[in-house]
């Protein structure tokens, strides 16, 4: 065994170091703002994982994290999310990212033109895997709310994707009108990452 290999084995990563495989800096900033105060060091890995086409965001996240771990061997997690609109029978669901790229917020608002029932919910899955695990561990979060009739944003605040048209229950602000800290009080992603952090602490 070389000195370099031996050095790697004798210097394992600290237990509170985790890696987030994502190309979305907004997601990373939201996650870091939650994990850092809890004592976790989180690093962003920009990598494109293999994503399957599935109606299940859990299956998508599990496949992605297995691929990310296979490439890196690091304690790593991914996040997959979907927007489920009641009046559109759950559309765009797990295909939210693709739908946003193709028709954007204006396309969703056009589909919702004159629709009375504007109920919707964001769902999030955090899927984590490390060398001590044989299968990924998943953590779920959801945020119920409504689709607004117009895009609502505020310069300098949080917000990306469908955030400008999603108004969470018990809030007068869309996600895009909130600061990161405000959004973390309502968001599906924050709920999932807090569950992950609690589980990870218990495993130490």
C-alpha cells in the first residue's frame, strides 16, 4: 500500500462533513443555511447524475444518489422535488424541472387561467448514501399552498423555478418574495433536510 493510500485510510472525513450533489446554487444555499448552524460542513459537488424517468421522486432521488456515490465514494446526498397541482391532476409532478425549462411560470399560469381550485403542493426527497450503508436513506418534506394568478417576486429575495407562483399556506408571501430564512420556515426542502440532519446526528 502506498503512503498516499495509507494517508487516506488514516484520515477519514469528519462525521459532520457531507456533500450535496447538485448543479443548482439556489438549492445549495438553502440547504447550507440549515445545515451550517447545526454544525455540518456541506460542500457542493456539481455533477450530473443518471436520472430515471419515473412518477416517483423517491425513485429518481435513490437512483441519482447511487450514481453520485459510485462516482465519488463520498458521504453524499441529492434532492429531488416536484410541484403537484390539484386541478391539473398532479401535473407537473416529478417533471417540474423539465416543465419549467419548456413553458416556465407563464405556461403554468396559462394552464390555470380561470381555474378556481388553485391548490398545490411542493414535495421534496433528500436521498443520502455513504460507505457504511447498503441502501440510500430517504427523507421527505412537503409544503402545501396555492398557485397565484400572477408571478410575484421581490428583488434580492429568495426564489427560483416555480417559487414566484407558489404561495404557501398561512403566508402572504410567495417563496420568491421571501428571504432564504423565511422560505426555510415553510419549504418542502427545508423540512426534508432538517429530518436528514436529525437522523445524521443520531447516527454519530
